[in-house]
């Protein structure tokens, strides 16, 4: 079970830059940049308005901003991403929404890439 | 040399324990000056006296509240703080004592560790935990340096890493909102009951907190001020005598 260094609850609105070496769980609203050395999870009902940089980004809520993830970006059913993505592995699950461009991280071999774009524009 | 500040006993049982404790000072090689705190001898004045007289170790005999008071007066001092608890408590666990006997043993060995202090509106406290609580849900506006957060709740728990080992990142204060209806607020810490589920956890070195309704700031069950409040960590600013098996400085 993931132990989160930072948890933004459903009743939290955060304005500014959230930076953390450890995992970040977002269930509320963040208006600003999110940066983690580990995983960023955007939970159901959450909204992030701003760029996200992390090793892994998992989206069940909504992100409006560019994402740079060194390892993986995964958009789960009902998750929504409006913004461009740069990552090694992009996974868009059935029922997810992705509006933007995806780009392979330039310094990474194009292997293990899985793209399933069901509701892309 | 040791300077002992004891809570004035309110029961014969406590009086007996304190007598037993005092009887061990000479045999254990930790003899020193002994005073009871009371209305005419406030703790901060007693600590100032001890520091001026050059005592190397000031020892609280009593409960965690007395440790809080003494630690707040020992900010950035070379002298160390010792603790002989009359009962088990969160701080006895933190310092590695099982009972007053093991605390006396720790004093004899005098192993020191540095602990953080907290500053609440400029006053220093040993912040193992404080609660900022209002009578009903309200909006807390928290200015935390890199970001501002707005939290709708009736209680924010402020915890230092030294107050709860599960918050193991040093040098930051943990601002926690627990999910409601998860049992007693106080039961989660230090093995007192089931673990409470965290709804929100924000970390920062300092925060200025305002609330839409007046909220009380409660330390060890005692209201120390109301919002708005400014809270800041002062890393590794007090030296404390810990059990031999505890962490090194």
C-alpha cells in the first residue's frame, strides 16, 4: 500500500506549487504546478489546473495541463486529461478522455509503449 | 548537575512515587537540586534560575504538560532536558522510557538527542500535537510558503515528526485532517486505539492559519490561543535525555 507524503482531501483547494519527493494523492482541487519524485495520483472528483511532473501520473479525476512523467502516465475510466503528455509509457483506458498530444520522452527507447485511445478527440 | 522540577502531588499515590524517585537520586549518582512547581514558582522562572546557575540537566517530574512547559523555556540552550514520568504517556514512548525507573536509568547514562520545537505565535512549545478546532465546519485559510490551501473542516491536527513516528520526515510540520466518524480523535496515536484514516496531509516548515469562524488552538488539552495563528518549526533546538536504545544525536 502506497504511503503518501502529501494528501489533498476532497475539501481542500490549493493554490500554488506543490512539490514533494514522495507520492502525492490529490482528491481535491489544485491550481498550480504539481511536482513529485514518485507517483502523483489524481483521484476521482479531483481537478488539477497546471502542469504535472512526476515519475508516474495516474488520473481518475481531471488534469488541465501538460504532463511530464519519466515512467508512465495512465488515464483510468472517467479520467480526463486536457493537455500534452511527454512520457515513456502512456495508457489511456476504455472510458477515459485524452485531449492533447503525446510524445515519447526523447531520451528513452520506444519500448513497452501501450496506447489505447478510446475517447480521444 | 541535575535540577529537578516536580509537579506538586495531588494524591498520596503520586507523593509516594515522588518520594521513591527522590530516594534513588544519590544511589544512582544523579543527585541535584529539587523543587516543586507551584503558583509562586512558575516553571519558566524555575528554568531560568537553573540555567543561570549552570545546571547541565533540567528534569521534569510529572506529566507531558510539564515537559512542554520546560522545553519551551529551553530553546537553543546547551543544558539538556530530562523527564521522569509518573505515568506512561506519548512522550515516554518517544523518549524510550517504560516507567520512572527506566527514566532514572536514562538520566544516569545521559544519552542526548536533539528534538524539534514548535513556535506558536512566537511562543515555543514542544509540539507533539496540537489541534485547531472550531465548533462546526468552517474554512481554514492556510498560507504555507509555496502554496495557499483552503480546507473546509472543524479540526486540523498539527503534529511534529517527534510526536508521531509515522510522520517520519524531519524538519517539517504535518497538518492533518482525519476522516470523520472514525472514532476518538485522540485514540489514533501511540497505540490508543484504531488507526484513523487521513483525509488530508500537508507538510510545511511554517503556516499562517486563519479561519472563517474563531477556532481554538489546543495543546495538551489546554487552549493556548485562537485563530489567526502562526505556526513554525524550529528544527533540533532542544536537547533531551533519551533511553540508551533510542536514536543518536
